[in-house]
């Protein structure tokens, strides 16, 4: 799974589940949640944005994406509401961000170059 690769952990440290979340004025919704249990994963804002970006590429129809670490740190991107948040409960640090665009696939640039040459 690409998420484990991005986080720098083994596949066995990533688990997907369904959880009910509150989406503000949109109400409650059941969503896919991706949890990382490897304690060596540095689940900071940058890592959260990278993971959410990859998820938005893999799950293009999803309007809400959520990832969290077993330490309690959580991040989500709500595309309907245009908000993203990373929160670490141990330090009470948080960061707001725009939901990230889908991650480009490694071969997208090569295809774009071939199409430009062919034109």
C-alpha cells in the first residue's frame, strides 16, 4: 500500500476501519479511517498532508478523508467544507490547511512530456 511507503513503515502497521465522524453542519457520517500503529512514524503536518493527498488520488470520490496515529494524533480533509486539520492531543498543537490536491502519480509527468512531444 502506498500509504505505508509514504509513512516509511511496513504494510502491517496500516489499518483501515470505518468510523462515525461529525462533519459540522453536514452532520454525522461513516467514513474510512486509516490508522498507523508504527511508533517510529513522524506523523506531523507535512506527513498528514502527504497521506491525505495520496488518499485523495486513490479515493477520488471520497469527500472526507481521515488518518490518525495510535499516539492520538489525527488529521482530516473535508472536501465538501473545504477544510483540513491536523491535531496532536499530547501537545495540543493544531494546524489548519486546505484539503490537499490528489498526489500526482510518478508516471504522470512522463505521460505529459510524451503528449507534448506528440502534439
